[in-house]
């Protein structure tokens, strides 16, 4: 079983190297020892301050995306009236909306470091990735559909959008690897579901939201074309660029930088969605979500994700897959990508809050579960 000594960076799973972490800890220990041995009480009093500063620095480095996510959400909702003109921006000299360009760019940046060669390893034994795809694009939307009837229309529409989106582009493989699973399976599931989303996602959304969402974008042709151009095309282009070996090596080496740039683009899309949410909150003709509605949505999102993760483990165990494949099916079958969900939620004019909540909750829930998987005996990934 692979244990992995590095700490997880929750926002799209870059790992801090063991040597970097040891060097940092050694420097802090040395500084603390020097201060403790100092004769001056004032210097000795600096030790707690140094510890606080070190903790805050590491917290911001590892959690900067979540902190920025909360700030962007609050800013977009509270200043929706002033920021509304941003949503109408288009690329200079064209009629292409700025948010469409951001989506395509972010998905290119996310797909560029993916090593598709891992797919061929997983395709030699196709049943684990096929099961994960069936859970992600089959069982999960069905389960969420049933749960959504307990929510108000806007939040229910947002939950169904989250359920119909494909697997995450980076997080699934990161958490699979952290838990000691087969990340080749999760990579294959990621690429497969994202390439299928221009067909599967519109079909699910039409089936589940046709009577509850009124939007001119709710048509198979429009959704399929949008997802094909903004999701499938950039991802395909990114993998074609990787055929040039120097570019592939550069993309793999600069994975951290590309991840940060992609996350900045994600924050811009969250801002667009938050502005629309804020405008809806200020519209007296729309039904407002109460605190109980929001708590019900939070519970529904966590329930859908957690139940589907356990379902993935159970079905993979029943199929007698290896422990590594069981873990991969669990994470790849239950995780959802934020960017595609934001794109569809904004297009269909439903709340982005379920999609954002799903993303944030899976970061925390899956970190805890991955650590439990990793700590268990190698023969069975039980969480008990």
C-alpha cells in the first residue's frame, strides 16, 4: 500500500514534496531552539508568535483557493448590482462572451498536464473504469434526482446540474493516489466522462429539469454544442499538444503553475455565478432561499456525494476488484467538476450554490476518507 508522506493541497491536489516540508520544519525547529536558549525573556516570548506566523503561512498556502472562493462568493453576491456589467463582457472585436473564453482556457489548462498514456494501462482491464463511469453518470444523477424533490426549485436545479456534470479533471486522481488506489483508473474515468459530457449531460438535464427550469438554453442542440466547443474541444486540443514531447514534458513539469492559473479562472466563473445569485436575491419577484433551504441543500449535497462514494466501494467489492481499483471507483464515481457545473448552472439560470457546495464538501470529505483508506490494512478498504 502506498502511504504518501506529502500533504494534500486541497485545491486540485498538488503535493508538497517531502524534502520541502522537512526543510521548513527543520528551519522552524532551529529558530525555536535559538529563541528558547536566548537569555532575553522578550526573545523567548517570540516563539508563540513564530508558531502562529508559520501556521498562518502554511494555512494560506494550502487553503488559498478555499479562502478566495468564500471571498469571491461574498463579493459577487453583496456587490451584484455594481458588478453586473462584468457579465456582459465579450472578447474584443467579437461577440464571444468572456465567460466562454474563460471556460475553454481553464479546461485546456486542466487537461494539458494529464498524461493520457495512463489510460492505456487502465484499458487493459476496463471493468473498474466502466463501473466508475456508470456510478458517476448513471446512479449518482438518479439518486440526486430523487433527493432534489426536497429542495426549492432554484437549489434543486443547481443540484441536478451538479449531478449531471462529469468527473473532476485533477482531484479524483489526486485523492485516489493519496488513498493508495489505482490512479490510472481515475484518469481514464476523468477523460471519458468529460469527453462524453456534451451528450450525456444535456440528456440528463433535459430529463431531470425539463419541467422545473425555464431557460432558452435548455435544449439538446444548444447544450451539446456549448459543451462540445467549450469542454471537449479544449481538452482534445490539450492532449494533441502533448503529442509534441517537449511540450508534454513542460506541461508535466509546470503542473503546479498550470493548476494555479486554472483555479484563478475558476474563481472568475464563480464570480459570474455569484453576481447572478446576488441579483436573484435582490429580485422581489423570485422566491428567496431561507437558511433552512440552504441547510437542506448542504445536507443533500453531502449525502449524494458520500452515499455514491460508498456505493462505488460496495459495487467494486462485489465485483471482486482489487483494493486499488475499489478506491479508484469510489472517488472517480462520486466526484464532480466545478467548471462544467458552473458553466451549465449559469447557462440554465439556476443557483450555483449546490455546485460550489458540492466542490468544497468533496474536498473535505474525500480528504478524511482518503486518509482512512490509507490507514487501513491493504487487503480491504473498510472505513469502519
